[in-house]
């Protein structure tokens, strides 16, 4: 059975930056509160009416170039998102057209902030069973389109962005060493957006911010720390490694305090932890591939590095992975 490795990566974020000072003008909050509770200083927010598939296409084109792969070689496109351009068709199909991946099969997966590792898990399995040679996994989110901009509990946390990897058959020591995915629908109401087929939107809903993110922050925090710890432990065990074998850990960039709690549990020195939440906020599924690509492009993560990744999101969903670059 062939295993796979990352051949190239890319990321893209909207140009517009929303700072904590900007948010102070919008809701009853302060720069100091946001930094203390989340570590976030700014986030990139898409212009209204702009398209998430454009952002995803930008990230994929970079990844393809770095992987020396042309779009017509792609066998499969998996897009992880909960904020696609449209209800249907899948954003993966819109992206397919934008990048010209003529022979690819394309579909979306919905696993919220855990979506990127869910995508890797699926891609790895399908590359083994279907002998695909080139698979693109893209995680892209525009949560700004569903944030309640009058709710200070949530509107300070999220940002928009896209991250992508191109996967091919593993060579040498490089590869996706392990992936693990989990869900628990019993806690679906801790973090959700109720808009959907169960409730056809009325004009009042728009005025009442019905179709927006609802979150029980404290409970989400508690589950996040426990499940991200469990997911990374499981991924390490599947890879036959221990935390000391990791050169870097990339946790989901939800919140600095969650990241610090994970670092403490794995006794990670600061230099081993990849963190960019202060500049991007929580970009949901896109957070890990954005952090991964940044760290590869700025030379922090080099060829041969062993990287642990762990994430958590609405669902509840959680997932972990260990990769060798
Ligand atoms: C959201 C979060 C930062 C809130 O921090 P917290 O310490 O739990 O704060 P609480 O929700 O208990 O609220 C404490 C107070 O701060 C207030 N508050 C909430 N948001 C605020 C903001 N942006 N600015 C100022 N005050 C705020 C609350 O209203 C509350 O005030 P009260 O005591 O008068 O009622 C924290 O719970 C968290 O990070 N949760 C995880 C969220 C997450 O990562 N979600 C995505 C997962 S993928």
C-alpha cells in the first residue's frame, strides 16, 4: 500500500485587516481583554461579496507550483469548509474550474475546525485504495460571513483564510505517518450555526442575526484542551513516536490559552510550538495549513522535520496527525 507525503503547500488570506482597535469601535470590548483571553491582535476579513473559492485557488496555485505539479495532474480535490461560496455545488467543484483541474474528482467535507486533518485522513486512505497520484487538500473558511458582529463573545475570535497542500506518493522518510479523527454529536449545541434546511430563513432572521455562530465559550474551551491532547497522543502512538520525537507541534490556532495548555501537557518548549493566532485569529479549518505553510516558507520547518498537529472544532470533532516533511 502506498503512503503519501506533502509535496507543496500554500496559503492565502484577504488583504483587509480588522484590528482589536477596530473591534473596540464595534462592540463593548477592549484590546487588552481580547489579548489576555485569546492572544489575538488582528484578523484578516474578506470584503463582502468576495469569493472564498478565489482565496482557496490562490493557496492551491502556490502549493501546485511548489510541488512542481500541474493542475491537470490532480486526481482528487478535497475542500474542508463550513463556509463555502454556495450551498451547492460543492466549493471543490468551483475551485476545480478556477484552477483547471480537468480530470479531478472534487468534493467538500464539513468537520469545522478539524476539517484539514479530516481531509488528510481521507486523502491518505483514498490514495491507498484508489492509487491516486496527486491529491489536493484545501481548508478554507470565511467565518466572517456568519459572525454576529454585535456579539462580543464570538466576533473577536474569528478570521478568514485558506491553506492547501498537494499530496503525492511518499519517497524516502517523508510522509504522513499517522492520522486520527473523532466526533461526538452529543455536544453539537456548544458551537453551531442554526441556518439550514430545518429553518427556512425569514427577513426577521436576518435582522435578529439568526444565521450566525452560537458558542458556549467556557465549555468549548474545556473540551478543546482535553480532546486536542487526546488526539495528539493517539496520533503519536499510531506513528510509534513520543512527544520528544517531534520537532514541532502545530495546534489549531483557536486561542493562545488553549495552545498554552496543550504546550504544557506535552512539555513543549516555546521554539517547538508554531503559533500565529495573534495575526490571523481563528481561521477554523484553515488554521493548521496556514501555520504549516508559513513555517515552511519562513524556514522554521525544514525538510526532514517531524511535525505533530492537533485540532478541535464544532461537531464536536477533533483530530490529530504526525507528518514528516
Ligand atoms: C471565548 C473565551 C475567550 C471567553 O473567555 P472566558 O474567560 O471563558 O470568558 P467568559 O465567557 O466566562 O466571560 C467573562 C466575561 O467577559 C465578557 N466578555 C466576553 N467577550 C468579551 C469581549 N470580547 N470583550 C470584553 N468582555 C467580554 C463576558 O460577557 C463575561 O462578562 P460577565 O462576567 O459580566 O458576564 C474563552 O471561553 C474561549 O477561548 N473559549 C474557546 C473558544 C474557541 O476557541 N472557540 C472555537 C473553537 S474551534
